[in-house]
């Protein structure tokens, strides 16, 4: 049981390049989310999904795209990378449901945009 | 709108002593959940403890306890008998009653345990 996995661990992009951050979970969780962590600002929600085929925007969605074709996978696409997207990205998953629902996080992807 | 506030950017504690990390929250939801996560220097986010808004007793998990004061909208984390391995960033987070799985995080508190 690998839990939540993310690839790559590190990535350097040039401004304007696009890329996809991969996230997968093997816990059959319905809910998956993407957060970014910037120094001094905690984690902020980018996009989330409550099940396959259903996604919605979080607090900071601009410049990012998501899709959820399977329960297991929730990739995050950067359409045209900008230096402001330099951050650590975390994927999380949970069973879904009431307020007791605990999210479990992947190890993170550290992204630098030059 | 929901908000989490952690007012202590950094804290020091002597090994084997107890420490309290502060967290206050704001929400209009009647039903909500409060979480604490630990982030060591290696970067992963580790779930520590959960408190529901309707739970009458404070949550405990080993050396971690949550001092929940609903009227004051505070959910402080208490770590007893601090260990060197407790040195990390600690985040308080809240989930509202909407069935979306979204967490709102505070800015975090860095805890350093001194030998």
C-alpha cells in the first residue's frame, strides 16, 4: 500500500513551458486535492475533486488545470509556467464524507520556474 | 469565509517539557473539523490529531492533545514530554461542513526542541 505518490520530486522549468505533475493513490479514496505551499503562507488549495469526472476550483486555480478520469489519478497541469508558480506542490486524498474525513498527503513536488 | 490563524511563527521548548501551539479559527459553520499536521524538515505532511466541533472531550493521540475551546474558537495543540524529533513545522487546519474535502490551513508554527 503506497498511499499517495507524486512524481517528479523536483522539477525546474523555464517561463512559458508546460508540464504535468502526477498524483496517484491506491487507497480507493474518492476525494483528491492539490495544494501549493509558499514560504510563510501555509498550504493553499488549487483544485480538488470529489470523484472521477468531477473537479472544482480552490483558492488559487489560475494557471493550473486538472482532470480526474480515474479514481486513482489526479494530475495537475501547468499550462504556461511563470516564476510565481515556483512552490512546493502537495497532492492529498481522503475517503470523503463528513467533517471527520482526514486527508493524507503525498511527499510533494518542489517546482522552480526560471 | 473560513480562516485559521497561527500567531506564533517560531517557538522553542526544552527537551522533555510540554509546549502549546496556538490556533484560532473563524467559521460560520455549525459543524466543522479541526486538524493538526506536522511537517518535518524532510517536507512530508503528517497527520497528528483531529477534533470535531461536536466532540465534548478534547482529542488525544499519544503525546499530542488538542485543547479545544469552542466559545473562544481556539484549538491549541499540546505536545507533552517534547523530543528532539518533534522539531518541525506544525499546521492547524479546518474543514467545514460542505462535503468537498477542502482544508483551510494556517500559516504554521516552527517548533525547535532544545537538548
